[in-house]
C-alpha cells in the first residue's frame, strides 16, 4: 500500500503547488494582457501559450538549460544559495507549473475580456482604486472562467510526465510521481502494480472532473 | 468535385508513405542493451553490407525494459542484454530459443566524474565523503549497471552510507549524460560508455564486480525471422563482428 500512497501524495503535493504558482502568474498575466494594448502583445501571448504546444521533452530541455546545475540561472542558484532544483520535487513543481500555465492564462484572459468594462468604470467613479477594482469587481466576475482554467491546470499538472522526468528524474519516494511510477512499473514488467497505479490516477482524475463540473454548475 | 480529387490525392500519398515503410528488405529487429548502442550500430551496418537484402532495426534501452517489451509480445527477433540475470529471466519465461544463447562480449564497471570535478577518489569508500552528494547509477530493478553497482557497494560495506545519495537513471546512457552535464558528482557506467564522452567525463576508478559483466545474445522464441536472426547472432560472434566490438572497447567474454 505505501507503494501507492507515497507517489499519490507526492503527485497531489506537486500538482497543488504547481496550480497555485500557475494560478497566481496566469491570472496576473491574463488580467494584464486582457486590458492593455501594446506593441508585441501577440508575441507575448504566443510565448505564454507555447508550453501547451511544445513537446514536454522540449520544455524539459529548456528547463535543464535554464535551471540545471550548470544552467543559465542554475549555476548562480547553486553558487550563491546552494540550491539545486534538478532531481528534487521542487523541480517537479517548476516543470508542472510551466506546462499548466497556458491553461490558467488562457482561461483567465478570456474571462477578463468578457467582463463588461462598464462595471469597472462604475466602480472607479465610486472612488475604487485599481487594486480594489481588480479584487472586488473584475476577479469575481471572471471567476467561473478562471476556476475552469485552474481545474484543467490541476489535471494537467497531475498527469505531467515528460518534463518532470527530465527535470526531477525518477527517484522513488522523492520525485517519483504517479505517472512516472506507472512508467517504471511497466518498464519493469510489473503489470500488477502498474494496474493499481493506473486505477488510482484514474480515480483522482475522475474526482477532479466531477468536482469541477459541480463547482461550475453551482455558480450558475 | 475539386475537394474529392484532393482527398483522393491525399489518400494516395498516405498509402505510398505507409507502403514504403512496410515494404522492401528483409527486416530484423534487434533489442539491445543501451551500452551496446554505438558498437551495435556499426555491427549492424557491417552485417547489412555482408548480407545484401537484410535491414537491421535496433531498439536500444536498458535490458529490463527490453525484456518487459518482449514479454508483452513486441515483434523482436534478437535480444542482447548487459547481464546474465535479465537473460536468465527471459529463459525461464520461455521467451528465447535456448540453443542460440551465447556470450559475445565483456565489459568493466567504472566510476566516472565530470571532467571539471576537483575530486580524485582512489577507492569506493571515498564516495562516502561530503564532496559526493549525488551519485548516479541505473535503477537496480531494471538496469543491469545498477545491479552491478549495488553489488560492489554492498561488498564494500557502503550501502547505508550512500543510501540517500543515489540518482537513478533509466539506462546506463542516462547516467553518463547526468555526469557529463555535471548534474551529479559521480556515476557508475561501463568503461565503453565512459570512452564516448572523453571531453566531459573522466574515469576515476575501475570497480571490480563480483559478477563479471558479460553480454549474452539469443534469438527471441517468437521471432518470425529465425534464419536471419541466427545469421545476425553468428555475425556478432564472428571475427569481423568481434573486431568492431573490440574497437568500441569491449573485451572477449
């Protein structure tokens, strides 16, 4: 049984934290790009969507080049702070955040664009500051679209495999998430164990889907 | 009307593409241990020249996953593993033609470091020092180099001291890659692998293994291409085949 719960717990921990990071960054960027017009806006938009279309192995390689021990930023993390992200569960969180960011960003941006600008203007005429307008008017009105994006991001982070394997490796108990545990069990010809892990991950994903469906309906 | 012509053209193009992949020479699928990658690619080319009409397709990975694939019915003709244990498992599951099994090469386990490393370990117990925070080898359950490593570490009485430092690779070539990138402080690979990345890694130690590192080869029992499979095995063991293997650093079994 621990062989199931350890990767399950790790998977949930990584996916939740990744959703949190992708959520904050994605909502902020969605808000920014929904209301500002500037040169290169479509380029920024494409860059943010890139992790959704690039193969996960390409994301993994980019991350190795950036945060590896000899990477562009990684060498300074190592030298100045003694931080190594490769082969750690924190590295898995970064990989999962990057691949799930487009889902939050796209959902948030579309949701903000649909919010009628007159509500925000009305709030401003009543003396609300920009932060207050965002927190008390735009965000609540866009919440349904954002929640859908967050759910999809969580599901994507739960199933992340390629980039995670390249960044965090396959260390049982440390970085071996459910999807990687399934891969290893099949590689080892351990079909019985693979079946159990597959059932667990299927149940988790079903719960997420049903819960997100309920959540979205109840707000209707 | 125009649309249907286009569709038909697309269908013809697709059929041609699929057809060209399926047709042609007599194809042999060889699943071989990752450490054999470079040597077997050269052997395969030489075999194709010696035997016109034959086309060798390689499937390189750690021996464990290769065995699992054969077990699940992958259409493989020849299997070459980096240890006897994996081949024994194949034999006891009746997956290979026993009469064709033979050892064709030998190797040695070495400890390698990134070239930039300032360390110079002279024995395995030096790995217990603080400079080696991350040490890589193959996943012991599926990758032979991991099993050879653990056997040597066990014999040196270092199992507990090194327990939390292992970074497991999916094949010996991934271990090599981790060391070459400097992501780990040291790694266990075969001597032949270390020779591939001479600029980025250096050999610190030759590690004696209790079980000698020998490579068995055999025809897969379910092969539909038995004659060609036997010819390939014979070629690997012949003088030209052995020459190529030795040029890549393998020794005779």
